[in-house]
C-alpha cells in the first residue's frame, strides 16, 4: 500500500507547480508509470480522490499512462522488450542489458486553468 | 492549458537518499538494505551473521517494523547500536526515516549498517534509502516463481539470498526454474543459499561481506 505515499507526493508536487503557474484549479494529472513499478491503479485513484479533497485538485482526474519495459543490450545496442521474463538480448543473447524504460514514476504534465 | 512537469514523484525521497549516500561515504560506512516478505528470515540471517563478523567490523542495525520492537529485541544480545523505526503500519522505510536513524548512531564509530526493511516484497522496492547494496531475501516456502512475479526487486537487487534451503526436500520448490528465472532477470547478481536457522551455507555470504568491506577501505 505505498500507493498512498505516491499519491501524497503527486498532490504536493502538482500543487507547487500550479502555484508557480498561477493556476486556479487542476483538471488532470498525467502520470507516467513504468510497468516494473508494482502500483495498483485502482488503489492509486481511490487514494487520489481521498487526498485531493479541499485542494485545487478537488475535481482533478489522475490519468495513468503505463510504459512497457524496454531494455538496451549493452553488447549490440538493440532496444527490445523482454518476453517471458527474459531480460537478456533477444538478438545476440548478451546478458548485459540496461533498463531504459519501465521504472518511471513521473508526473508528465498537469492540465488546468 | 497543459503544463509540462516531468518530475519524479519520489524526488524528495530520492534526493534525501542521495544525501544519505554521501553522508555514509564521507564517513566510510557501508549500508545494506534487506528486503523480503514477512517471515522470510531477515532477522534470523542477521542473528547468524552478526556473531561471525562482529570482531572484524563495527556494525549498527536499523530495524524497520510496522508496529513492534520484537526484531530489535532479538538482536539486543549482540551489544551493538540498534535503532528501531516503527512505521506505524506503513509498508516501507524511506530515506527520511533512515536519516533520522543516523542521528541516533555515531557514524564515525561504524563500518557497516544493516537495515532490515519492513517485510514486504513490493513497497520497499520503490524507496531508495541511500544504501550501497540492496539485498533481496527469499525463502524456499514462498515458491520458485517470485523473481518473475516481482521483477523490480529481483532486477534491482545486487544480492539475492535464498533462505530455508533445509526445507527443500519437503516442498515443491523448483530450484532449477528459480535459478533460471533469476539469471534471465539479473545475471550479474551475487547469489547465496543458506538455512539461517540451521546455520548452514552461511560461509560464502560471510566471505562476501568481509570482501566488500575490505574493498570499501581501498582508496
């Protein structure tokens, strides 16, 4: 249940950005979540609805954009998605790979007036 | 209107984790963060690890527990500094709570800090504490499919310990399939098998701990 901590941070950051940009309200929060993050969207949205009460996010919607896992092979440079939990290169078989997408937990943008 | 933000939600935790890491480095202290399910054997591993290394290095323990201080009590017999953090139900430690714990430990008198996180395979994974090594502990009774079910933890961990190997003859844990999944996910991980309660298989783990501690001392 770390969703609540995540949501509290989303509210804190977006309120700050709204104040800096002199917004009166926020209508949408666009959140990028990498697929490796274990976050339950329903719990997160429910927590969001509870924590946003009485703030300028009171009527805001949390939109979650899931990003699939992408790896880069450090041998041949191929960018690929792991299949069946295989994080080694699908082309040359090199086991030395880096996660280039899938760990995100990023507020991409907010919408409001 | 739409305003670009592009901010990490956990920026505050990550920033503090960076501060913790520099603070540890400046004092030559190494920190390990143990993550596992409840009951996987983190405290028992510490109970068996501490007497073996206590003469070689100065150790402090940070115990994260949702409510009780039972784990900390089990370690009191070793006469080392122990800080108890009660998260009051929260499912993870964060870098701010570790920073507060540092204030109760004299870091100038320590070489190694062992952090036992709250028992949970998911939540603690998102929160960098500023540790040097993340240690994932899995017990055989939890099943061989855990690396593929919890890729974030098993991919990020620099060390994986498979505990309760004494139970392998009695349960249907497919060791080969487990090792294959782990290797697919994280081929460079340091891997150890042990039965902490029986005290078997700890040698390689202890050797590794002593080895990385020595490396830390190198300029």
